[in-house]
């Protein structure tokens, strides 16, 4: 073993803990040893680092938008004000391209060449989620798209150098469902 976890240290006497540490060290002197109570240990302390090529990006965010993916689908959310109507949304999807924004506005806007290919783009559409009743910007234009081939994309955009993250976008954008 590369790592040995000595658990329940809160239940052991100092002598029992010392004896356990000596025995583990005698059996495997090269292993790093972690001590814990109730099995509480950070995964990064007990597990090896995942090589960069194997890390999976589950989503991300940009200025005024967030995206997430599964192996078969891609979901993008454009955060909009309560006054924005469906007819104000600029939406166009191609097999490798995406444009989602508000007509006649530079931002927020997603536009570019995707990291992978989509299917059924002629049937793609968006919907508006959220409520405008509170007067706060609590709505988004959401497009749920299908990938042509199953698999995780390294980023949303082709050639992006995304930092892999499984964390959801920041709390400031959490008002739309799924984020």
C-alpha cells in the first residue's frame, strides 16, 4: 500500500495509537500514514493525483452563462433579466457551432466553435426558466443539446484550455435550475 489510514484515533489511548503506528511502520515503512477519526480524510490526501489527460470537465461558466455536460448531452444557460422575452433571444445551432445571446446586445453571449459535434441540430430549441415575479434577474435561456457521439468534451469551445472542475458554478449564478 502507498497510503495507510489509521482510523478511530479518537477511541484509542495514546499507548494504543503509538503501538499501532509502530506496527504499521514496521510492516510498510515506505507508505505514508494518515490518522483520522470517523474516517474523515480528504480524498486528495489518500488518493493519487489524477493525470491531466484523464480529468473530466463537467461544466463551467463564463460572463453571463454557465454550461454542463453528461456523456450524451450538453446544457447551456444564459442568464437574463426579467424583461427579456423569448423573441429577444438570438439562438442558432450548427453541428459544431453555437450562438446564444440577446438580440442587439454584445453580452451576455455565447458564440463559437464547439469542442465536439452535436446531433439533431435542426430540432434544437431553447426555453426560458425561472421567474420574473421578484424583479431580480432570476431567469435563464436554456438550451439542452444532444452530442453526436457519447463522451465528455475537454471544454465547451474548440481549442479552449479549460481547467477541469467538477464543482458547480459560483453561487451567484445558482438561481437557474441545475446550477
